[in-house]
């Protein structure tokens, strides 16, 4: 689970760019496909950015995250949205949703593939009939270790991001944040790459119909991600 310090850095120093970009494409996807989305749930919602975007487009958006620090920030950002702290491995809400999302390679934080399958079974149970589950997952061929990558959030705030692969098959992502040249924060997050074909097989075994497996949500967009985007329907 992210530390409270990382949650603050995530919110204040620019990590919201991904849910902002994904949210814009998701809204466009909903419009283009004509999908009837009245209610949504974002698993591992972080600071609630995606929920805010869907809420702004008239969707009854809900968010869930394992991190109390993330949910605290999400509630402060928009108290009108329903957020809760929970573990998505065991999470079983007492209502159904037209759309469930799980992005930011959150499923790669689940190291045991059997727990990933349990999450899929749970989602099938609380997804409305005909509803959509949309998520991303790391692409094994695109996740390569290398030299640190420098990111500038502002003139004063810089970040360094580095990926390493260990002999145990796990991926370590180290993030270091500097302010005015002084190290302010560092955290190492562990993830695991899951085979995309096995993931799709588990989804189908749970009863889902796999609609799309691609490096982009919208076919007409030129940008490609280093993750797989998967869209399934109940």
C-alpha cells in the first residue's frame, strides 16, 4: 500500500496526468459506442481523478482504494462522490454498476495470479448485466529495466523514475522526488507482469466476453501505451 507521503506526492506533484488522459478517452469511448453508463466504480481509484471526470459527465461515480491516504485526498477533492477504503481482492459491494474500471496498472500490484482471478469473479458479481469492465495491465515486452528517467513537474520540482527487474520475476519501480535540488521523497513499489493471454482466459472463464485487447482505448488515436487495455462485457 502506498505510504501517506507518497499519496501527498502523487496528488501534488503531477501523477494525476494518467487518470486525466484516460478519463478523457473513456468519456469519448462511452459517447462513440453509445454505452449506457449510469453508475461506475473505479477500483484502486487513487485520489479520485477518474471518478471526478465521470461525475462531471453525469455518471453516478464511486471509488474504492486500499490506501486510506488516497481516499482521504479523494474525499477532500470532491466530498459529493462516494469513496471507501477496501481490498479489491475481497471487495463485494451490495449494489451493481454499469461500468467498473481499474487502471494505472493497479492489477500488477496483485502479485498472486489466483488473487487476480478472484478479483475478476468478484467484479462479475457486482457488474450489471450488459455492463463493462475496463482495465489496463502491463505489457511484458514493453516493461524493460533501464537508466533512471527524469521528469520535470515544475521549475522547482523534479522526479526520477527507474524500473528494475529482479531474479524473482518481480518489477521494482523506484520513484524519487526532488524539490529545489533536495531529495524530498523516495519510494519503491513492487509489481508483477501477468501474461495477457492467461488474463483473458481467466476473464472468459468467469463469464466475461472479451471485446478488446489493444494498446489504446480508441482506435483512431495515434498514441500507444506500454500497457494493454482490456475491455470486457458481462
